[in-house]
């Protein structure tokens, strides 16, 4: 591998970060197609056989040659090689595929020390940031590839995945960047992209709540964690509750932020609420499948009602970079069906529940329910309307202070 960054035409491929940009703008590429593109660019001096692509991109998981065809078509579309001339990725008869466009290596690769590491190791002395985190990959129970990252130093804190994440891009969005810096302060923060989004596989065998809990278990094993505190935000809170109930010997403390035990369809009390939940989901399907900016802005405003229209647009742009429209719909459908109310009583560790008093996305009644269901729990209501706390509201500093005090007990 000559280098981590390659330039061809208007495109820049950062193989280490799994990012493709065109004229500086990020191009969204499904992870398998990105792996295929990176391998072809890195080995552009020869035709790469199909068998090699199967081994490198899919590993020991059995897939048909149709999977290569699909990934190759996606990669070609990403770099604008959609015509019949095959100016960038050429099919070499009986030999395989070759990247034939002129390529400039614009940055040398760092020394390879771990084939699973995508970014520089975290520094115990330097500040937290995208260049101070380590990204690795592990396999879930069904073979799906899950990306996880560590940043900072000190005692561990594991954050369950939630809507929507991207281990690298989170550092550049005002929605999440202050969360990462605050949570990694004096700690080793471990987090991951759930299946279907971010740097994890977008096309996966299963897409259920149980799969999400299994993925968390896979990350715990891969990261070598023994006993640790666990943080769950929004629907990640339900995943964290289910995991703590399943693995009480591993979870030392549980923190739930903006969380709920039952999804909107499950907790509907009557026909009117059930109809509202169905309508909300129907609007989400239309908005996501058609990428309707009007709906997406309304959706963003539910998470950040006190933010500016520019913040809503930033949140919308970030979401669109994290997953496909089809997966966005699948996530929302599964969220509505979540129900951990019958197992929450099995959480055996001390639990801190933090919730915005006037949360417009997840009403405070859901925090009250969690506090009633989990035996050793305490509830703190924060003065905010935002589902995801912003960096510039007083509730954010209070949020971090409560977490620090709880983990230091």
C-alpha cells in the first residue's frame, strides 16, 4: 500500500478513513463498495481477481459473485464511472478488475501496526479529537462488520450506539462533537456505529433490536472489556437496558439519557395515539425515501427545538451522510417497536437517568417509567427542550457534572 490518500480527477480517496470526496464534498459509499474501491485503487498496478476481492472484502463469509457485481456497480456510480467506456474501473476479461485512471498519492501511509486500525492510536497526553482516536472492526454473530472506536485514557465508558452515528464525522458536527470531548475527558470512551450506518456494514443479514444488543456484546468482547459503566442515549438506552439485564456481571453502572423503555407504537394508550404513531412513521418513510428537505427539517427540529434553522440543516446533512434512505426508514420502524419494559427490572446495577424536562422527541413520562421499572435508579430532570443537549445551554454542563459524580462514587 503506497499511501492512505489518493487523488484522481475531481476525487480524493482517503482509504484510512474510508472516505471519498468529490471537489471537497463527501460522497456517500456503502461500506462494502468502499472496501472494494479502496482495494482496487491500492492495487491499481494489476488486475485484481474476483477471488481476491471476495477474500479481502467479505472475508470468510460466503457470498455469491452477484455481491461483487452489486458492490462494483455502487463503486462505479460513486466515482462517476457509469458509462460503457469504463474509464476508471475496467473489467479485464478472465482476469478480474483494474483501476485504470491516473492516480496521485497525496499523503504517505503511516506504518502499519495493526490491520484493524484505521486511525492513529489515542494519545494519553493530547486532547481528544478525530486524530486521537483508534477505529477498529469486529464481526457480529451473523458476520456483519461493526466499527468501533476508542479515544482518551483512563477508566472505560462504553456508549451504546444510537440514531445516527459516524465514528469519524461526529467530530466535525456540532450535534455530537461536544459530546465526544466531554465524555472522553479523563476517560477512555468506547463507542461504535450500529449495523446499517456509519462505518459499519450498511447491508446486513438482520436488522432487529436483538441484533443491536448482540452487536454491543460483540464490541465488548472485541474491546477486551471486563466490567464497565454503560451509557445509552435515546433508543440506545433501551439497548443498554437490555444488555445490562442480559450481562449483569459486566455492567457496573448504567447511565440513560433521553431514553425510553417502549417505542411510540408500543406505548400508545388508545386508538388516537396509535394513529399518531402510525402517521409519524408514514411521514418518516416519505421524508427519508424521497429525501424531502421539508420533512427532514421538521424531524431535526424535534431533536433540537431550541436550535437555529442552520443547526437543523447541519443535523439533516449529517444524518444523510450516515446511512441510506432505506436504512433510515428501517431504523425508525424498529424504534417504534422497542419494548424492554418486561426486562428492565432485571438491571442489577446503580442507574442514573438523565432527561430533558421538556423533551419534544421523547416525553419525560418515558424517563419516569424507566425510573419506576429499574430498581436501583435515580432520575434527574434537566431544564431543556432539546432531545440532544447542545454545547451552549446550561443543561449540558449539568449533564456532564452528574455523570462525573455518578461514575466517581
